């Protein structure tokens, strides 16, 4: 295994548990070799075993801080053994996250469970090189013959690695609501990290009018309607969002007439709603990092404050506004600052009534503040 020298400043960071390797950690940037498994050293002293991989954050992940620990089947077996033990409370759940990357000590791999079928998501090619050993370690804990599906980079459909895939879409029953999930498709169709917010939406939507901005795969509109909302408007620039909500409502035999689905730029809809004095009792805002609409693009860093300011104009006394993000680089601190700045420009009064982080199956690495899958803030308009 190649030995790579890192800076003295980086040693403490890794020893304290930070899992992501950056180019600036290397004494010589030319040592980066995409896909390589390496030992990180400083002045001849072992620091960590890691692998290099091009990705949206950093250039690789730390695997072990023990010099003599081999990255083999036994190593991966231990990771899955620990992960399963920590999810004991979810073992009978229809859908949950079994393995969460750096939170479970293996950056680059996510494993979700849907009705006892396992979906492996490889987040870079370097970790996928170890797939044979990883599957073997998984089977040592879960047993042979499990149905395993895996993402194939660049392909729309999942690959069946082992077992038998049942009829699709699978029906995921969560909190009394059916969500169809087609396990042949690689894209996420039900964001598991929104489970707690879906439960809140169902419990609090009786006789409320709901506005959902950037609907994506949250399932919030369906949860609100099954919870007794009288009507909802959902706005997203993509047709995919509308298709997902239609499938969810149909799976629950729910009349779709009460849900107005608009495929358009969110900012344009907000302009329209303000102009026509529309108001809502519950407003969900879950923007992506970037999305290109029909007439304008949305960028989280630049445009979220404006969206929140416009959305608050559609609120009244008692309105609940839930703003969430799943963008790793957009921290809870940054989200709260943006919401605070938006509220400063609001003529009424709002208070933070709740905050949301990922549910307990989404283990996080506390040394990495960006590893939290979900950040959310709930506002109450007084």
C-alpha cells in the first residue's frame, strides 16, 4: 500500500475522527491517485489508512486509525455488525437506513432497506472496487440469499446483485401511509430522512391548507392529505415531483382533486400567490442545492432567503413554516442565519418552534459537521 505524507496540521484532525481527506492535507498534491488505497504518514509515523476518490467533498476517506488493521472481509464484517446493532430499534421497520457512510465508519457507502431488500449506493468508484469483500462482510452478518440491489454509476436502473426482486413498485407502509417505491430505479423516491417530518405533517394537518415548495421525494404532501388537510398546492420545476405525488395519492386511494400540482419555477408561483393574496396554514420549503427551472435557476446559497421572505408573505397567525435542506455543505448554522435574515424583513412576528435533524438510523460522524443528512427549522407565525 502506497505511503503518502500529510501535513502536521492534518494529523490531529484525523486522529480526532475527521473522516474526509482534502488535497490540502497532502504534503505533495501530486500524490493524489484517484482510486488508490494508501497509508497516510507524517514524518514516517503512521496516521491512518485511507482511500482516494474524486467526489464533491474532498479527495477521499479515512478507513482506519490502526496501523496493523487490514482492510479485508473481516474489517467490513465488523462495520456491518456494529451498524446492525445500532439499528436494532428499526429491524422491523419497512424502510430505514442500515448503513450511513462516515457515520458508520465507511465513507462512500450507503445502504437502505425497503421491505427487507437492501439497496447499496456506491458514492465513488474507489469504494466500489471493494464490493466483493463488502458483500461478503454483509452476508456474514445478514446471512446469504438476501436480496441486494446496487447502483451502477451513470445508469438509471439498479442492478440485482443477489436474491429475488419482487413485483415493483414495492409498497412501503409508514405510519399508516403507503408509499410506492420502484426498486428497479436508481433515483431516490422516498427520502427516508424526512420520516419524522412526515409524521408531524400527518398529525397536524387536519383542516389545514398546505403549500409545498420543491416537493422532490419528501412525501410531505401525501402525509398532510392523509392527515386531514383540506387542500394542498405543490410547486416544483420538474415533472418528476408531480408524478411521485400522483403515485403516492393513488396508492392510498386518495382523491387527487384536492391537490393542485404545478410544474413551474417556485419564485414565479410565489409572485403569483402574493399578488393574489393567497394564504396557507402550513408551508414546506425543501430546496435543492441547485435546480434549473423554465425561466430562471435556483441556487440555495443565493436564493433561499428570498424564497423564505416571499413564503412568509403567504402566512397568517398560526401558520407553520418548515424549511429544510439536505445539501451537505449547507450547515444548520447557515440555515438558521438565512432564516433569521429573512425574518428580519418580515412585518409580522415569527418564532423558531422546532428544529429537525436526521432520524436515529442516520448515524453521523460528530467530527464532521457536514455529515448530517437533514437540517430543518420550523417557524410559527404569531
